C-alpha cells in the first residue's frame, strides 16, 4: 500500500497560561490558557487525565472569549482563587499540519515549533490580567 504526505498550512498559536501566585490551579491539577489563533481567542481549562502512547484523555472545557481576561470560570474555580489569577507564561507555537493520504483514507498529523517565556517579562500590555472588579474600578493589574 502506497502512502503520500501532503504538507498543509502553518498556524501561529499564541497562548498565555494563567495561575495564582500560590499555584492553586497547578496544585489542583488544572491548567488555564487563552490562545490566539488568528483573530480568534479561545479559553481552555484542562484537568489532569491519563496519557497513553502520547495520547491524552482528560476533561477539557473550551469557549471562545472576546478579551484576554479569563471569563466565566466561577463553576470551576472559587472566587478567592479567581481574584488572584495572573498570566504565568506565554508560548508561541508555529504548527505545521500534514495529511497522510493512502488508499481508503487519510490521517492528519502536526509538527510544532515552540518558543516560551515568563509573562513578567514578555506579555504585551493587552494581555496583562486584571480581575473584572479591579478593571472596572480602575485598579492596576498584576505584574
């Protein structure tokens, strides 16, 4: 059976990950990110799950949002923890998609090239987190 590979489009994925200064989300086995893909912003909350042969099976909640501030998380995260959320690190990924074509079907694969940095030095001011109550009161966001 003969296979051929076709290179697809490259995507730029710019993600900022959030937690508290005490790492409450990490300690509770959650991760929270806001990812920019083109003009789209997607907030993702992930819980720890199982990994087998490089494949993850875990609970994940995802929604489109309109700002760079995490939103609508009260059902998952207690208010005192939400009040202390701040950007922790940022990743910029260039994802190349590939399509493997063979008789009877096709499958997809990707290759990522990632650059990461700590948010205290690299997050653009538009991504600085402000808790909604601080932002409406004109409070200074977290560093």
